[in-house]
C-alpha cells in the first residue's frame, strides 16, 4: 500500500511543486517510508512509499526509464513476477533486485496500453508517455487499489489514491453530488464511476484511461468476468485438490513481505482458511510466525467466536492478539471512521470492528494484513443450485438439499421453496407453459406439504392479474404494502427529484428468469457496491499505514470458483462444499464444518446504546435538519424508537438508523451542501 497522485494541466501550464507537495503531505499516512515528486512541464507525479515487499525496499517512485521519456507512479503488488521477468527479458539481474514498478513500466514499453492484460495482482498506476504525450492510467481487475480523479476538459486532470488529496487543491470544487446521496440512501450504489463529489470520479475496475492534450479522456475495459464457462473434473476429490492448489497460491502471493505478516482471524471459514494456509506456508519458508488479530466480546457473549478461534490457535505457530470492540460504540470514533473528505460510510454499521483490528495490527508493528474478505461470494454458497434443480425438475434433490440447509444453518425449507420453487412456477405461468407448470406442481406436491390448489391460484393465476388491479384488491381487503426497509428511509420528494424508483418495486424486482449459482456470483462481483466496499477496506487500512491483502480477491481463484458446477458449492445441505473438502487436514474439524457465523447485531446495539446514546439522540432528536431534505424523518424516528426501546426491532431498523446518522455526521463535519 502506497499513495499515488499527479497533475496534468491540459492547457499547458507548468505544474508547480507546491501543489504536488500539498498532495503528498495530505497522504502522509499512506507512505511513511519515503516521499518524492517528479515534474516536467505540465505534468507532475507524487508518491508516498510504504515498504511492504522485499523489492519495495529498493523502489524509488516516481520512476523514470533510462531514456527519460516514460515515468510511472504506482501503488501495486504484482503476483506473476516470474512470468513477467521471463517475458520482458529481465535476465541480467536477480529477481529480488527487480521492483514491481519496473515490471509494469517494462510491460508498458512492450505491450503499450494492453499491458494490464498481462498483469496479475492489485494495482493502480499512472504512466506519463513523453513520446506520445499521453497519460496512461490503469486499475486492477476488481478495484482493490483505489484511483480517484478530477477532470476539467481542456484545463486540468488530477488523480490520487484518496479523495482528500484531490480536494486539497484550491482549483477543485467541493460540491455535493446528490445523485450519489440518493444511491446511498436507496442502497443501490451501482455506479462505479461517481463519488459523493460532483467534480471527482473513480476509474472503474479492470479499466484503463488515456488522457491527452487534445483527445480528452478515453476509457477502455481490458478484462471481464465470464460466468458461462463450467469446469468439468472427474471427482469431488479432483475439484477439492484443484481448489486447494489455486487457493494456496492466492495466499502465497500475498505473503510476499519484508516485514511480519498478520491475519484478521474471526473464526469463520474464510479467515480461518487463510490463517491456517498462511501459517503453513510461512513455516515452510522458515519465516517468522503469523500474527492473528481477533475481536472478542466478553460483555456480549452471543457475538463471541472464541470457540472457533481457539482450536486454530491451539495448532500453534501463531502469535495471537485480541481486540475488545464491546468496550466502545460504533460511533465512538466517528470523526476518524467517517472521514469527512472521503465519502459517507459505506462500510456498514460494523465497520468499526475492522477499524479496531487495523489499529491493533499497526500497534503490533505488522504492515501486511491478510483477511477473508468476501470468501462467501468467491467460493459461493451455491443457492442458485436450487434454481437449476427446479428448472430440471429434480424435486427429490431439491427437497433433500433444502432439508440439509435447514439442519446445518437453521434455515427454513419453506424459505428456499418460496424463493426458488415458487419463483420458477411464476415464470412458467408468465410464459404460458401450463404443461410444465402442472408437472412442477406435481413435483412440489410430492416432496412438500403444499396444496396444489393454492399453487395454481397464487402462482398460476395471480401473476397474470395486472398490478393495478391487485393493488386495488389489496387496499379493499385492508392490506398494506411493506414499508419497513432501508429504501423507505429516502425522502419521497428527494427520491422523485433524483429519479429513484419506488421502494417496493426496487425491493421486489420482476425477474425475467431464475439465476444459476454462477450468475448470482457474477452479479455480485460486477456490482458497484462490491467495488465500494473494497475501497473502504483500503481506506480503513491506509489510515493506519498498513496494507490489507485479500486472498479471495485473487483473479485466478475467482475465475476458478465461478467455473465450478453448482453441486460443488452446495452438497447435502453444506454450502461452499468444495472448500470444506479442500481444507480437510488443514482446518480444525469444528471450524471446517461450522454452519453460518455470529450475528454482530447485539454488539452494535450494545455499543450504540451504552456508549453513543448521547450522540445518537443529538442527531435524531435534536438536530435532524441537516438530513431532512434527504431522509424521511418519520421513518427514521420510528426505527430509532424501536432500537432504544428494545422492543419489536425490525430487520431494517439498524440499517435505517445507521445510514441516516452516518450521512448526518458526514455532512455536518465536511460542511458539504448541495
């Protein structure tokens, strides 16, 4: 993790060192090990260095090539170093003397603007090409490394690793982007380019950007994730072995460090697998032991997972550290957590849990932090398998898997039947496939206690009735549309002005077809929210001068898992089955076969009511005016009342209160106005 920044004056003005100096000073936390500036005419780069890999100790950025016509600044860890060293002809020196930025610059010299297609790892970089008089920028496949920019056509292009480094320049306007606020409150957040500032954008993942004097900005996608390919191996054991090989390589690449390495260990399947594999690899390499950092909850025991953490520690080879987030509230450090010159907290109500772990990591002198970030999505729970079984008429297998899910994860077979079996029936009715509908009803009737008559009435005939008629019928019978959702928080007039869809329609979209397990995963990987959470992870780590590395965000691992048959993700009621098989002999058995994970809601409420009640009351009761134009204060008040009274808490209440409070604090502290 380092900090990059740069200025390109498209009107030909010379870049002054004072502006670059202000930017590098603003991002001092991202790189305490060195700072440098390069400028030539109307182009200038800055860099903050955080030493992490052995090669980074030799790195000097910005880097100018031997002929002086190419310059790079980069925040990067390149994982396919051996492949690139061979392809780029770096045979005249030891590999440990070749830095990642040298590899990127040489790749650009050889392959030009298609160079990111040859890179593996996490990266954001900018190259000034003096020969072509263009600025070339690129971001990694999933957006692990951030890249923000300000662009004024014919005048200015400014970029940086964090928004605050752009806003520190007086030429950049600080205007609120209400479109983003609407997305935030409506929980959509799908736009991968915009930010909460009108004048600042993001380079989307897996894209490159060229900026030139006369050509403006040109964006190009260099890679996309393909959900259509399915891997076919001979046995379950073959799939497990292949997973173990790819996963181990993903962890190994992220252990490249000149300093001690840590792992955020929650006791869940993902972080535990990362920790155990990393420990084994470090032992094989004869390196220092792995540090682990875990949240424990003595005051809120229902959130405590030491019963899963301790079996891993008992295997030895680890240096454990513990954090007590039950002693603070989610808003106890709101000025740092909700950084005013970035964006409203998209990390969610439990973002402070990661914050505490990062602080402990820094205090232990650890610079590299592994985690199990979103292993759920990468490996896949395989719930889309039920859609596939429904379409294939495999109701015996459908029922057996639903029963297994209920046993292992305390879920309801009725919930699965509703979301997959009934949805399939509705699709058949809409398409007029009545023979298939009748056959499906018979299949469901044979394995579930559901009345065929009711299936025909509610799923066959009802979907064919126009929605306006159904709404009139519901109103005549006294039925109301569901109101308690995070989407119900947004102020109706603001939603209308911003073109936000009706909450009920957004909540219950009309699907044209059921999604397979691979399609469900693909939708998550390609969503805007996925990128935003990664950006928040980077910011939360950078604040403490550490680098978060996410083995489950390895491109090779994601492509492999996406290609797995659904039966490798869900089998006998166990989700992520291929991973459970692959971790045999590596994970302790209680961890390998645990179902679900602890719900942190109790700790959030404990902290909010015991440590942050005064601040909460001030925002919701005394000073809600700053958000009145954006949120429905009545909805906020009702959710707040249920939270503080402790009675009849509804699913969306925490999300409603957190979204409103986080927005209010951010707006007040940053001084942002429309």
